[in-house]
C-alpha cells in the first residue's frame, strides 16, 4: 500500500483501488463516513471546526461522489465496503477511532463496528439506514432505476441539471445545496462511465439482510455509541434512531430539531457540540 502525503487531498492505494481523503487536525481521531452520491465534503461544516481539537479523517468512498474509479473486480457489497473502510483504517494505522456515519455511511459504519470492532473506539450515528430499511421504502424506485439497463446513464443525464440536483438534495436537507459542493458531488458520476459502473454495482448489492444481520450483533459492541437523529427526516424517522439507541448496550439518543437526514448540513453546530462532548467524555469501566 502506498500513502501519498504530499497534497492536502491525499490518496491511499488499497487492494480494491484508490481512496482520496483529507487528514486535518491533531488529537483523538474522528473518521467520517458519507453516504450515496456525495463525498467527504458533506462533513465540511463539521470537520473544519472539530479539527481544532481532533484529528479529522474524511475519505471519499466509491459511492457515486468519487472521481477515481475502483478496480473492475472490486467488492461492492456492503460488507465489501465495510472491509474497504477497515483496510483504509489499517493503511493509516488507525485504531480506537470514533466512526461518524450518516445515511448509507451509517449503515456501513454499523457493519464496521460489528465486523471490525477492534478499529472502533466510539460510534456516532446520525440519520441512516438501519434494520429493515436498507434502502428505505421511499428510495426503492431509485434502486430499481439503477438495476435497469441504461438506468445509471439516464440518471447521469438528469443530474447534469441544477434543478434536479437541488430537488434531490432538498429531500435530505433543509439547507440549500451550494453550487460548488454540487459540482464536486456529481462530477465523477456525470463524466465517468467507470464511476457510474461502481455506483451501480453498489446500489445493486444493497439489501436489508446486511443491516438486519449486523443488528443481531449490536449487543456485542461494548463501546460508547451516540445516536444524533434529525427529527424532520422522512426517510429515516425518529423511531429508527430510538431502536438503534436501544439495541446497543452503551448508547444514548440525542434528538436534533430542525434537521432532515443530513444533520451535518442542517444543524452542524449542534452536531459538533454533541460529538465533542461525546468523544471527550471519560469511558467508565
């Protein structure tokens, strides 16, 4: 494995392909895991202020918002993606990190916590796929589109249009989608057939059997868990946050007013404060 430390945006070469990431700040490690069709910049309102006290590592995973495609034979199943995150953490020498996940990235974070618990010191879950909702019912037509021949290419044409980008984003956040951020989210998907291939492979592999299987082992994860849940979410309603908080032995739920799925966009100051207090809180033996 080769880690390129010469640029602010760094690249690590893993067995399944390259992963770009930001590594900023010093202190306890926070690793941020994003969801579908966005990249690490969905955490920009969080990692920038938190980097004053923590080492913030922000990878862009091959979930549609990436620009460098993975190998054609890469494993795009959810467990394959969890293994990729584990390999990424190993390449950077990370252990006992706080994993922070949202949306699809929250589901992947659950899989990492279950399958690679030695890497995870604490777990933060904001609104995300869980239990039988992977994907949630309202997003299943989107999943069906990607399974159709030409579906990914059709979607690539549609998201060239700024109104389509704004509409998709408005389902997930109250905050408006900044044009420069939108360009970064959709650039790879629009212009790269290989990125569309990666995205289709992952979406086609989504199944709630992965999240349901993971949930069977939540009781074995003995590290602290923070569930910070936006109350305005149509896709991942509060009851899923409540179920997650009940399923982990050492978890607590914090309800976040005025937020849809992307708490990091709608209420970043609230999330920053919750993460800071959570990470700095002593772990009782």
